[in-house]
């Protein structure tokens, strides 16, 4: 049952006549656009380009580690690669991809005509390409890119060459982009919902992004402060992080992780939102425990501010402090467990089908939960002293960031691409992409748990020959995983160029305003707000 009134549809027809005379075309359309769909598309394309460049760095790292001894690259360059791989993937691939989803889908889900601040939206995006050029360009300056690890720990970051300064400026620019994007999302969600859509009737994706946006506004300035202090230590004679001048390198870790821990939730909460849209659709049941999902999301966000020093158990903090951070970290498992329980309860006795979005969503739950358990292991302070800075930690955070954030992004792409392009993707190829991704993902990262438990340190270009077997397996898996993502690119391009025409609502059981507009979504939608009928859209009372 459609919730768009005939008058609303008439509104669309008239609007189209007026606007399209003045719209620039070609390159200028993209440079000057204020349309949320265009900007969302540019975010998604940008993030995929960054994903591929970060992937090339990862494969170079894995090639070097295929066998012990120095194979391909110098140790200095290896350290630059590990650092830049992290920075590019976090700030260039995962975060912009979720902002792209927010731009594309939030106005459609909320019944808004566009984002609240359309010109600021354009500016938020166009800050990113120059920042990316600065960041990746730092490889080519004297001394190369920063090699201080993606966390940019002092004192190493204070001693690096000019590539470090380029990274600092790139982070500042990307941070400004994130803050503006977040403000835009908050105002859009709070002020531009369709009449009748109360906060507790919003799609779960809107809730997770509202909470994520507040996290971004709170912590991006903290990161900016940390890297600015590094900058002044490097060039202006301050000694925030230099013990020789009365500073403390551990201070940097405190400031960085006060940003860094909420940041990991910034990268997973929108993923929770996407999965919470997909599972009810393919289980053909409303989301189980909607209100508890909202409260769990908010709890995770609030708790994320009081757990930062669990990254610092080996810095010599007093035992009572260790205990506080240990218990606070374990507490986050509770709201996260609520979410996993609710997804499983939604699927329980549903009429489930396993199209590609559902495969990625179910795969997400399974593998993300494994990553959550290894996170709990790292939360135990005495045990973490063994895990700290080993490949166990690398395994843990790739389970939550690749099998978490990335798989959710794939799920969301397959779910909404009919709405974006007007075509159905190739279902058979989509399933091939899923199975290749999840199998090669596990071949790559599962052995790393054992490498870490056996004591292999991370960020090393060489290792004891005793670790060779598992490293060879991981490298083979990494190349399989990388090739699977080129396959994904093929699937998406094939879908854009043609394929079965998509209905307005291609998924039986899909609820929400975005399925009331035609596929592909017209350039302008909801010029007059639709009337939101909670019953028609499966909203929760």
C-alpha cells in the first residue's frame, strides 16, 4: 500500500518542468551539484576508489609477508604501507562510504526533499578528493609517507619527515568534511521527517546515523587537537609529547584513543542500521524489539567515551585504572549482544529467502560476532598484555571492520542498488561475490589469531620462520579476497549499464518510504512531503 498521495505525485510532475532548464550538465553538474543523490553517488565512487588503493597497499604488505626475510620492499616503505593502508581505509573508504549511504538514503527514508544544508553537502564532499591527494601524494615526497602507524603515535610521529605534515593536513580536511556531514545529517533527521514520522517510527538506519553523527561532532575535534599538538611539537617548539621538554608521549595515546574508540563505533553503527533494514525485509517480519535496538545503539555510543584506555593496558597504568577500563569495556558487550539477539529473533520463524543482501547481512552477524568475542578477550587486562601489538589484534579488528563495516556496505549496496540504478543486479554473480568474500576473508584473517597467540608482533616486515605456514595461507587468502572485490566492481558496473528493470519496490516484504518512489529514484523526490502511514510502512508504535 503506497503512502504517497496523488497530490504529492502531481507536485513532482510540475517541479520537473521548472528545474531542468537551468541544471548544468556534464562535469559541472557533478562539481556544482547540491542534489543529495548526486552527492551520495560521488561519496560512494570516491570511497570505492580509496578502497581499491588501500587494497593494493594491503596486498603489497601480504606479498612481503608471504615468506620470512625481506622479499619485495624496504622495511621503511613497509611501515609506510601499514600506516597508509590504515589511514586510507578508515578515513578514505569506510567513513565516506557510510556518508554516501546517508546522503542517498536518509532523505528518501524520511520523506525529505533533500539534505538540510545542500550547499554545505557539496562542500563536505569536495573537501575529500584534495585530502586524498595530499594523503596518498605523501608517498612521493622526500622521506616518503608517515610510518608511525595509523594511530600516529608520538614520539615517532614527531620525528617523521614532511609526509607526516601532509598526513596531518589531510586528516584536518577530512575531519572538517566529517563534521559538516554530521551536522547536516543531524539537522535533516531532526527537522525534515515526513508528517507522522515520529522519532520512534524512523527507520533503524536513520537512528544509527543520528547517533553516529553526534559521535562524529564530539570526537573529530579531539583528533584534530591531537594531530595539531603533533604539528606544533614538530615545528613550533612545543613539547606536548616530548619527555625532554617536560611532555609525555603517553598523553598522545590518551588524546588519540579518546577519539579512536568512539571512531570504531562511528564505523560500525551505520552498519548495524543497514543490517537492521535488510533482515526484516528478507525475514518478512518487523524488526524484533525496535525500541531496545534504539536504546542499545545509544548505550554503545555513550559507553564508547569511557573505554578508551583499553588500548593502553601495557603503558603502565595503575591497576585500579586497568580494572575500570576492563569492566567498562566488557559492559559494551551487553548492548551489542542485545542487537545480535534482536537480529536473530527477527529471523526466527520468518519466511526467509537468501538473496545477496540477506547473505551479506547474515554473514555480517556471524563473522562480526566472532570479532566481538575476540574484542572481549582483548578487554581482559592481564590477558591483553599477551595479545597487545600482536597479529591477534590485527585479526580482531579486521573481523569487525571488514566482516563488520565492509560486509554491511556490500549488503546495503545490493539492497538499494535497484533504487539507485533502476536495474536489478545479477543475483548469481552477487552470490558468487558473497561466497568468495566470506571464504577468502576467513582464510586471510583467521590464521592471524594463531600467529598472534604464538607471539608474532604486528607491523613487522620480517618474522621468525616458525610463522611461515600461517602467513602463506593468509597471503593466498588476501589475494583471493582482493580479486573478489574487483568482481564486485564488475557486478556494479554491469548493473548500472543494464539488467532486469527494477520495480519501485523490488523486494517483497520491504517497508519504508524509499520504496514508494519509482526505480531509479527521480532526480527530485518528495517536493511535497508524503503522508507517512505507520501501518503501511511497518513502523513500530
